[in-house]
C-alpha cells in the first residue's frame, strides 16, 4: 500500500462531539491525519472509497484489566498467549488504545514490547504497573496486582517504583472494592496524607493519577487531593458539590457501569456480592445521569470485560442518559484525555495519529453496532490496516 491513503466518501464522526459530516474525505500519510477533502491529493495516493460508511477515531477504553482474560481456563504458563489473544480481540472490536488499570507483575509491559516488535498485534497500551494501595484485603485477593504501602513516605516510594518500571500513570485505591470479600467501600482506605503524597509525587514527576473510588468518603478525598480520573465513583450522585468540583477541575469520571452488571450476571461471585453489585449498579446509573447534568466529562471503561465487548459500556451509558454522540465522545476524545494522549489521538484532526475505525452503518442510530464484529469494516492503527472485514474479504 502506498504510504498515503485517501479515505473518501465517508460519514465523518471526528470525535470532538461535532455532528457527522457526509461525503467527507480524510488523507492519511506517514501514520497521521494529513488533510481533508477539498485539499488537492498528492501524487501516488491510494484511494479507498468508504461508500458512506462511518469513519471515526479508533475506540479508546480508559479502564480495562486485560489480565482478567475472561477466557475459559488458561493455565498460568500460557497466560502470555492469552494476553496476546485478548489484545487482538480488542483490536478487532475497533479499540486502538486501552488504559490498563492494574495487572499482575510485568506481563503487560512485556505484551507492549511484543506488540512493538510486531510479534503480535494489539491496541496501544497505557499502563499503570501495580496498583498503589494501603495494606488491605484487596492485596490478598489479587496477589501481585497491588503494591501495598502505608504512610506518606512509603506511598511516594510505591509511586516511584511504578515510574521505575515504565508506568504511564499511577492507579491508587482510595476505597475498597466491590468484588473483594472483606472490603467495605464506605470508608476511605487511605489517609488524606497518604493520598495527597501519591498525587503530589505523581504530578511532580509528570504522571497522572487514576483513583479507584466507590464510596463517598474516598470520592470526596480523591477530588480534594486532585486526582485526574475518578474510577467507578458510583456513589457520586449523592454529592452534587463533589460533581460540581469535578466539572470545574476537569476531573474525568470513568463510571464502568458494565462491571456491576457483569458481577450480577456471573456465577463466579457469591449471592450477597451480586446483590451488592445490583444496588451499586443502580447508583452508577444515577451517577452517570447526575454527572452529565453537572457537566462532568465521562470516559468509557469496560473494566474486566468481556474484552472485545467494551462498547457494552457505551450502550449502558446511553441508557443512563448520555446521547449517542456523547457516548462516542466518551469513547474517543474524552477517553484520550483520560489516557493522557489527547494531543496524539482521540479525534480526527490534522497532525494526529491515524488510529481510525470504519464502521458499517450509523452508530448514532444504534450504539449496539459496535458490538457486531461484522460491522467493523476496517481498523487502522497509525495508518496501518490491522483489522476489519475489509481485510478478511481481501484474503477470501
Ligand atoms: Zn478496575
């Protein structure tokens, strides 16, 4: 394929929240968006007529745990193959970037290297390494996933360790987690001094902070400490003042509505935990609605999966009150901001990376189209075709 590619006759959804434009053309060169229809085409450009299909930025999931594979039993010694498999599945679903919120050991750093070496294919990975947490039941429940620390100095050290191993941002547990037996999401799991130390150390070094915050005490503490993204945040609807502060400071909410439904629907969890998830899922929906009214930016996060069905989260966010266009913004430009890559991805603008998705049909009419693999016509990562039925058809 020529190094320049013109995608013509597209229904363009640029990810900024602007309404779609029909008959658009986008020029891709050297892996980036180089121009729009109307500009003269350079010589040697390959032309791909999209015949009215939707052209949009590749989807970005801002809260994933890739290492919870969601596959039938994968023995530990084959885990790396499982990770490569689900990374590929994400790409086939049109996801060109994902932010992983906690994995075991160095497995995802290795996966990122393997993708860079083209040993396998997958989305761009934005990684936190281990989750910084106080000594807590979660550390016992997810061995190898947490970096437990106590006191402000140890928190700083825990943050520095993540930076040392190549993390792109810092994930911190400000409350317990719904899925951990002995944890209560009510109290903040860290002291103010500890959380402030995490945020200060990360920000001083140029890293953002994602805070797992389910109960109100941890939500409030996280917002006051100045975290960059609030994860889950399902009780936020109870505190309009906190939502107003989030809107004012540009703190992004990643509501992960689908994780509550996943717990309710799975046989892997005890009955009482499913009941807790059902109630919290209702709160999460109220929070999406209240956050929208308060002007809080929200990003898509499908959490533990199923990987490749991430857009289920968009459908649920829309059911909870977002317009389809707002849901698409949550999975493109706002998710890019949550990942700290908004200068490079998340919208179709000149100079940005050509991470693109071509979809059969109009997702503004039906967000469920994202969940149909036969609708994903073409996925480009940095201008290179990497997935989609168009590639399959070429081979057949
Ligand atoms: Zn999570």
